[in-house]
C-alpha cells in the first residue's frame, strides 16, 4: 500500500479547514511540530479511516474534535498500480452513527467503481482482504515506534522467542491450544454426566411396578379431596352473598356519618364568621363614636403633609447645593496645594539665585582688592584675566537679578490670586444658609406627620363604618339562620345512625365465617394440588419407563462418540502447543529474518557486519556425564574483527543492527500477511538521541529509502527536521491544528 491523498475534518485537534495532504509530491518527508500539535494524529486518521482503529483503540467518539458533531476522513492509496479510496464518517447525533465507503479509483472521478458492501462489517472485511493487512499487522510492520527498535536485540533468548511469536501471530495457536484443552475438559465433563445419567436410568427402570401402584392410590385420594373442596366453595358463595347485602347497608350509614362530620365542620366555620361579623360591627360603632376627633386630626395631618411637600423640594435643593459646595472645596484644596507647591519652588529658586549672586559679588570684591590672585584657588593671574572674570561675574549678577525680579513677580501673583471656585463656594454657602432657614420647620412637620399618621387609617375606617354597620348586621342575621338550619339537618342524620353498630357487628361475624371457610378451602386446595402432583409425577415416571430403554441405548452411543472426540482434541492440543506448529513456524521464519537483516546490514555497513541466529546451544553443566543441548534464540554479530557480543559494539553499530533487525521483522510480518512493505513510518523518539545518534538515523534512512515507496519520520526537533528537504510542518492554533508541506 502506497499513500496517495488524505483529507480530514474535525479529527482530534484538526478543525474543518484542513488542507489536503498530497503524498504523491514527495518520496520521504519529516512530520515536524511541537508536542501535542497533532503530528501523530495524521497517522491515526489513516488507520481510523482504513480499519476504524487508532492508538485509542476502538474509542471512536474520543477522536472527534471537542464541541463538534461530525468527523470525516478520506484516504486514497495505490496498490499494485491501482488507485483505491476509503471514506469514513462518524456522527454523534442520535446516539452516534458511522458510515464507510470503499471505492475503486478517485472519489471525484466519474469512472470510480463503488466497492461498498451492504454492511460496515462486510465493507471493512473487503478493505482488509484488498490490503492483505489487518490493523495489528500494519502498525507492527509499517510503524517503527518509540522504544521498539532495539526491543528484539536487547532481550534474552526466551523474550526474543516471545517477541517473534507475537510478530508471527503465534498467539493464535496458543488460543487454539487452549481451546483444544478446554474441549477435552468439556468432553470429559459430558462423559461423566452420561455415565451418571445411565446409572439413573437403570435405577428408574427397577421401580416401574411400584410406581404404577402409587399412581392408582394418588388418583383416588385426589378425587376425594376435590369433592370436599367443591362443597366448601359452595358454602363460601352463600355467605358472601349475605355479606354483600350488609356491606351495602353499612356503606350507606358510613356516608351519613361522613355527612354529619362535614356539617359539624361547617357549623364551626359559621360560628367563626358570625363572631367576625359581630366584632367588625362593634369596631365600626367604636369608630363612629370618635368621628370628630378623627376628622379634626386627619385635617391637621393633610395640612402638615402639604407643607412638607413644599419643603421636600427645597430640602432636595439644599442637598444638591451642599454636594456642589463639597466638590468646589475639593477643587480649591487641590489647586491651593498646587499653588503652594509652585510658591515653594519659586522661593527656592529665588534663594538659590540670591546665594549665587552673593558669591559672585564676594569674588568681584576680592578681585578688585587683590588683582593678581584667583579668588577660588589663590593662584596668580594677570590684570586682563582679572578684568575678564569681574566682567563675566557682573554679567551673571545682572542676569540673576533679572531672574529674581521675574520670580518675585510670579510669586506675588500666586500669593494674591483668588480662585474662581472660591467665589463660587461663598455663593453656595449663602444659598445653603438661606435654604436651611427656609426648611428649619422640616423636622417638626415630619414628627407631626408621624404622630398623626394613624388617623389616615382611622379616617378610612370611619368612611367604611358609615355604610358597613347596617350591612354587617344583616349578614350576621343571615349566618345565624343558616347555622340553625345546619343543626336541624345534623339531628335528622344522627337518627339514621342508630342501626350502624348492629350492622357492623353482623358484618364482622360474617367475615369471620368466610375466613374460617377460606382457611379450610386453602388447606383442601393444597391437599388437592399435592395429590394431583404426586399422581402426575407417578404417571410421568410410568410413561417414561417405555422411553428409558431407548434413551439408555442412545446415551451409550453418545458416550462412545465422546470418547473418540476426547482423543482427537488431545492430539490437537499437542499439535497447537509450543513444541508443535509454533516451533515449526519459528524455525522456518528465522532464515528469512536472518537473510533480510543481513541484506540491510550489508548496505548500512558496506558489507562489514553480519548477524546469525543460533537456535540450540550446549548446556553449561553435564547431565549423566555428558553435555546436552537446550533450545535458545541467540544473536551472533560479526564484523572484520570477528564475532563479538551485541553489548561490545559501539552505539552507532548497535543502532544499525537494531534498525536492520526491526525492518527485517516488519517485512517478515507483511510478507506472511500476503502484502508488501511499501510504506514506512519512523517514530523513534529522536529527543533521546544525541547529535551523533540523530546523524546515524538520517544516514540509515538515506540508505534504505529506495526500498520503500513512501517514508514518514515524526520529530519535534528543529535540528533534525532540517536534515529532510521535504517537511510536513504541523502547527496548532486557536482554530485547531493544521499543516504545511515545505520543500516541494
């Protein structure tokens, strides 16, 4: 199989806008990128598309990009000069569905021939038959995975045999051996069961006459019990009819009793309603007595509320003006701080200039009195230099005086300046004083409103009382009439309950009679069932007697047949064991591995190194006075220096042996599966190799590259990827993973 093109969507870390990977544009390429970028996912997409499996096993839904519903992969490949295309899709919606298509030719070509079968299972098998490769065979041959290259050479002989058995798929024969042994146990169990059954048949045939007599007695006893059971059932029917009549009477009386309970509850409700009406009427009358007080105080309350509404607006204005004053004061403080800072800085500048002026004047005075010496160092100077310094100092003094006057003017302006905010603040303070005077009665009004507030509810009650007193009185009279009617109704119903107790007593007596008869009926029914059961068992045993003789002969034949099967399965278990077919297959595979490994080593080492397998060696100790031989699988390595152990060779030579051995095992596996190894993937964890080791890897790949149609090398190392002209550079961004083919 030679890869042709790969398309994928929402596969693991890849999104929807992933470019098509065209394998036809290169022979060997490195898949590079950071860890977790999605390098290995490209290879997982191929195996999932072809076989529905990946490194995650059969957990397909875990491969779908997080948050997405549909995953799709399309992969085309060349096989024996013919193009094939496989398309596989997984949809999460509705519990999850998978679709699989297999085409001969390109999917976009109108000449493509559909090879898809009726079911996914049948289509998958057709793909495997076409490739001559299962998923396990492919990954164990085409993939050289991290930590597996030296797995065969560094293990001991027994582990090498185990690894070789795994590669050759000999575990299948171990399964067959185990199944054959299980069949032996299964047949042996059946034989023991048959022997036991034959003994049981003989025992049953010896009791035939005794069981016929037991059958006759059991049938007679069952008939007598059934006759007595019918009599009891008739008595129960008569008693149940009487029970039904009394039950109807009791139900009617119980309904009357329930109506009385309901009526009593209604009387309690009426009492409460009457009490509430009378209480409301009393409250209304009390309110009417306080009419003048309520009306006067309510009038005062309204007046206070109106005045407070007027003051509320001014109070709001007062709060607003106070907030504005606070903001102005904050600005004034900030500006005053800045002014003070500026004044301080000006005063410092003036003081500094005054000090420097005084120093220069002192120098000039010294120079005028001592014209031949420097005022700072005391050295002798000429008259011209003296005059020059005095002139320079005088010029500086004049400049300093001008600066001092300028700074003094600024200082005076700063000190006399009045901020506009200060004027506004004074205006606000006057407004606040006026508003506080106008709203001085606000607290008094608030207190009076709080004191007289309950008169508002009393005034409403007064208005209600004027119209509701008469209505409440009439309602109370109506409720009292209804109460009297209910009492009369209860008395009538209670008269009908006088016979309830007697009826209930009769009902209990009848129920007791029925229970007693039911107990008798239950016992008789058990007796009938037991008698009929015994009669049935006896009848069945009697009828079986004629069949048992034929059954005895048939089971004897089965016993003889099972004995033959047991012998056959014992022979198969021996043949499928490690010393049978498995040993023969390993023996036949070793020359093929040795030849292929030496062919590759010859190219990798220019004919310097060879490997040889020894399957037997002499024991280290004597048995019965002589050395014997034991089964082994030793690897003998030789070069121009002779034979040496694997560990004695340097790292570069060990790598070449490992690499040749691994490729030989891969080719053996694909050859035995009926396929050719045309596609190679190397994922050998190059991060563990030093610079020299990585160079050996590149050298080895260069030597064997013509043996394969396509080679892919997975790496995340910058220094290694540069060794390959063609690279598939994988990157992971906010929208998912993507790649770019570089160097074509």
